[in-house]
């Protein structure tokens, strides 16, 4: 990595699956060979504290290995399912704690902002977001699972907003 390049970590938080996507580049330019993605999955049968611990340890290891300069995090607002909102809030708290412990600034974006930045339409479908992320990054395959594609979309939104 050259000195003018930066690493951004996008995160789609969740207690079942937390998606992550790293972009490496400079300015608004990110190349296909300089991004990667994945998920941190937990078992539904595990106690909540163990699931959160696994997310923390997974993110911490990724940060220690790849040294992102910034984290872009989805700021999710739910109005229907309180249980889901609480679980996502717990996962977001783990991400925020991990970032604070590593001294990395966090930038938050709503799903509407992410879809608007990546697709150009704030009410785009998951399929449209996945397609556009692949097009923007010139990725020939399908970016899956959805959580990882969403994490890359969040990172791209951050690039468009701040770089």
C-alpha cells in the first residue's frame, strides 16, 4: 500500500451476521484487486454475551491485521421489530467499542444515504445495491452474502461523502 492510499472498513452490524468490507485506494478511486469482504457469523444457540464477544474478537482481529484508517457503520432505524432493533443496537455498540479501543474514527450512514450514494435511489432493493456495488468495483461475480455486499456499499457511501 502506498502512503497516499487509505483503508476504509464498512460494517453492516447484526448479532447473527455482521458484514464487513474493506476498500483500499485514494480519493474516490478503488480498484477491483484492492477490496475484500466477508462476514462474522454467530450461532443462534449461543448466549447473547458470547455472540457479542465473537463479533468483538472478529472485528478486533480484522482491524489488527488490515489497519483501517476509518470505519463506516450503518446507522439503522427500526420502527416495527423492537427485538431486532435491540439486537442490531447491541452489535453496533460492539463495533463502536472496538473502534474506540483501536482509536479509529467512525462515520455513520443511514440505509437511505447508502442506497442514494451507491444506486442513486434511496429506496433501492438489496439486489440493486448488490448489482451496483459489483459494477462500481468492477467485480465479475456476485458479492454475497447480502451483509457483506451491504458493508461494501456502506464503505462506498463513506468514500463518496468524505473523500
